[in-house]
């Protein structure tokens, strides 16, 4: 081998080892079985993906071809030029093949500061406007709660508000839609969340849990109040140790899918004049292990 060829081979090996040492690579290469040809200064080297890692390949018909100079390759291998930028931004790495393959391979080399931890939360923790007016001790969002979540490095996924979706923004349809029809409507909102939960789990994200709101008849987890009045089955407005309708529907979908290890927890909503917010935040911190 000429000195240039040695340095190209070393750079390609460095790059491949970097990719294969990333714990995300087996996930990112899932179902992707391709032959990649690198043309560096006109000479070809071959890689392949076996669906979980990158390997050196015999020369063969490539699905995807990358072309760049030895100098560009060295900068990429040394971490001075992100591969994704060279491929998608500056064009220092040219490619022949599909954009889909370019995207797939580009992702493998991305640096990633994300903790990949998320929490699903009831809609009105972030947007209090869906609550009944006196159930809102804040102007727009429960700032201490949201700040606690943000400070902990969690990604926040806001679930739909089922009462808004099914009863309207000011809940004018309360009592009009009852029993099975109301449950079916809530289930539609739960299905949106169910899909997201499956997507995040499939790609290895940690889901810290689903944060509901006690004692909502919809989003309560440990306590629900007035569920019967909402379903049209009773006039009892007292609290009961059970989950709200939306949480029940979401849990049913998860159980049917065999998902039984997802944590559900809730803290109590804050009403005007209540002064126990600090205690609630401490409870939240214990749930999310801050
Ligand atoms: S249904 Fe859930 S998200 Fe909507 S206002 Fe009630 S507790 Fe909040």
C-alpha cells in the first residue's frame, strides 16, 4: 500500500469504529442491509451494513456511493468535519444513491447530546387553558412543574386533552356524550399517545412515565372525581381511588399490546389559593428521580 492508501484505510477504519462503538448504531441500522462504496481520490473501498453494525466488505455492486478527497475523509475521521454536514450541507462528500440511504447513514455519525429520556404529561400541565376556570392557579402553564421537568433534561410530550377533544374547549358537550360513546372518543385520544409510546420505545428512548393529574375524571391516575357524572352513570361527585377514563383507555391499549412496565403517576392539580405546590414538586422529583 502507498502511504496515502494507508492513511485512507486508517481513516475509514476510525470512522467505522466510531460508528460501531455508538450504542445507537444497532438501532439506527435496523433493517438497513446495504453495500456502501467509498471513492477516495478515485480508489474504492467497500463497507456493508448487516442491519446492526458496519463491516468491511468485498468489492461488489454498491447500493450507495460516497465520493470525497482523502483530506476531507481525514477531517471527518478526526472529528473536525461532521459527516452529516459534509454530506448534506457543504457537499464535500458527494453521494450517488437515494436520499433515504444518505439520511440513514448520515444519522449513524451524528453526535448526540440528548439524554433520550421523555415523559408524557397531561395536556393542561403545559396549557392550562383547557381546564375549568377556577381549576387554574396559573396564567398559562404550571410553571414550577414544567420547569422541574425541563431542568431535569426530560423531553416533554404533551398528551391531547381528551375533554377538549370530546367535549369542546369549554366542555359544553358535558353530559351529552355518555357511556360507550364517550369512552370511544377518549380512546381515540389515547390511541394517539399509544402510538407515540410505541414509537419511542421501539427506538430505545427511556420513557420515564405518564404524568396524569389527580383527581381528574379523565387524567387522574390514583384518584378520580366525578367519573360517573361524566359517563352519565351516577350523580356522585366524590373522589374515588381509581384512574380517570382517558388513563384507563390508554392503559387498556398498552396491556393489549403486552406493555405492562410503563409507570403511571400523577400529582394533584393546583387550585387558586392552595399553598402546597412545593410539596407536590418534591413528589414529582421523586417520581422522575431528580
Ligand atoms: S382532561 Fe386531562 S388534560 Fe384535559 S383539562 Fe382535564 S386533566 Fe387536563
